């Protein structure tokens, strides 16, 4: 499971931080997360939380507004179109049921659950 999570994290931009998310990595993450949402109903609506959990960034209003700001930008839209074109080419070759995206979805959801548990623990201590 750790190897799969490491693969997922390598697909994300390596230099991201709360103040420096990049449009390229976010666009590619969003495309992959949309595929996870399509496969797993319980993942719907947790895209920002999942992205922030992958980086172990606190899912607060400032971080969410930063993600929204990036998504409104031209660089994000350009990268999103590029990622979608690449995904369309890859989709022509049918993936098996136990594809890497399935493992990545599971690993990412595990990170979301861990982030939620950490937030509950912090709230309980307060």
C-alpha cells in the first residue's frame, strides 16, 4: 500500500506547499480524482480535502480559496485540456479491473481518512 501511495504522491507536484500549489499538478490531480469519484460514490465532494490531505496541508478556508484561485487561472485550464487529451489517448487501451488508478484511489482515500482523524484528534484536545 505504501508503494502505491508513493506512486500517487510522485504524480503530484513535488514542490507544492500551502502557499505554492501549481496549476499543472492540480489539473492532473483533479482529472485523476474525477475518475476516482466516478468509481467510488463515497469520494464525491472531497476533492480539495483529498488534495490537501495528500500534502498534509490543513484543509482550512485559506488553502481551499488558494485552490479555487488556481482553478480559475489560464495555466490550470491549459493544463487541464492537455491532461484530458492525454487521458483520452490512454483510454483507448482498456485497463484491467485492478488498474493502477483503482489502487491510487484507495490510497488517496486512506490519506483523506487519516487527515480527518488527525483533525478530530486536534479538536478533541482543544
